[in-house]
C-alpha cells in the first residue's frame, strides 16, 4: 500500500513502476467532487491498466458529470477520459451510454457555442468497441456535421475519419476530400487526404488536380502524405515536385523534405535530390541539407550535400 504521508498524487507517482497497484489505488480516488487534477491522474492510471473493478465507479462518475455538465464538466474534459477508461471494460449494456455520448451537444452562455465535441469523439471510439458498423454510420454523420466541428482541432470529425479508415470505409472520406477547401476545415480535409492511401490509383490524379491552386499548408501536407504513402507506391511525382517548388513556408518545406528522406525508399529520395540539384534559395538549401544528412551514408546523398555546400551564397 502507498504511504499515507504523501499526497494522493505523489502516491500515484510512487506506484508508476507497479501499474496494477497504481490502478487499484487510483480506483479509490474515483469519487465525485474529487480535485480535478487528482481525478485526471487517477483516470490516466486506470486507462493504463484496466481492471474490471473500475467499471462501477467509472459508470457512477460518468453519470454524475452528465447530470449537470454545464456546472460539473463544461467542455467534456473529464467525460472524455472517463469514456476512454470505460472503453476496454465495455459490455453490451453500455451501448445506450455510448450512443448518448456520440449524440451529446451542449451550449453554454454567454456565447452558446457548442462545446461537447470531445465527448462525441470519445463516445464514437467507445461505440466502435461494441458495434463497429453502427459506429461507422455515426462517424459519417460526425464527419458531415460541419457546423459542429472545431476549427482548430477538427474534432470530432478527425476521430470519425480514424474510425472510417480503420474499417476501410473510404467513400465518405473521398467525398469530403473533394469538397472545395475551406480554411475552417483544414485539419479535417488534411486528415481525410492522408487516410486515402488505399484509394484506387485512377482517382489520385483528378483529386490532386483539385488542389493545384491550394495554398493551405495543412491541406498540402495531407495531400503530400497521400501521394507519398499510397499503397501502390510513390504517386504523381510531377505533382509532388510541384508541391516542393511551391512550398514557400519553411515549416512546410521542412516537413516535405524530411518526409521524402524518411520514406526509406529510392524513388522519394531521388525526387528530393532532383529538386534540390539547382536550388538557389539559401534557406531552402539549408532545410534540404538538414533532411539529407539523415541519409548521409549513401554516396548519392554525399554528392548532393557536397554540391549544396559549394553553391554560392
């Protein structure tokens, strides 16, 4: 048993190397009106080591916070880890709870902006454990729920994309990816694109062409990931080369060059080597050099690095 001379948080930390003991102690901390930081730490321990005896206190806690969410858990920051902790302990009788979570919408004054996206996202993942077909239908609904998707995180639509992709339900993702890009949907569009690596190759060229004039870095990263990671190998090399040439933002160019080097295959590296052969921009040369150093044991990379170093400033 942990020492009673330390605070509960310190006792949890002291049991970090004994996850079962830590989880059993954490269960004793799952109480209403518990200090928020302590409750979050206890939930994390229970998630790491699921024990069946945690199920009842988790259910009671979820009911408590759901009774008055506007006072007890605005935004769902406690209910989300509660649902995550319940997921590995889920039983068929929990289906109504998860269905209610995935359909939870909450608005609070003064702005009355919807704030329960985290609950819907966690509810969807939990629902997927019990009924994956039903979860896919709800995932498609959440993906299409444009008015209630967070502009910054893309949730719960990003979670919905993960569920759909895991079950090879690509048509909703393809549909979303063909919508005209919008700045308030960048995260979701990017996630849809990078999740389409099993898309029929014949659809890649027209999809890529749709983004020929796109300047949204997040979306371009998603498209880059798709073309680089497609199941049939490197796709649309001319378009990838164009994406490299158009990448004026240093962070975007750094991501692209690093991804090409990290791919570990000859074709992506050849594409990068060809693109930097006559690069004249000093900052882009430095970024490309940093990426190529990761493969500095290869003769053709050594040659490219030497050429970059010899170019006039």
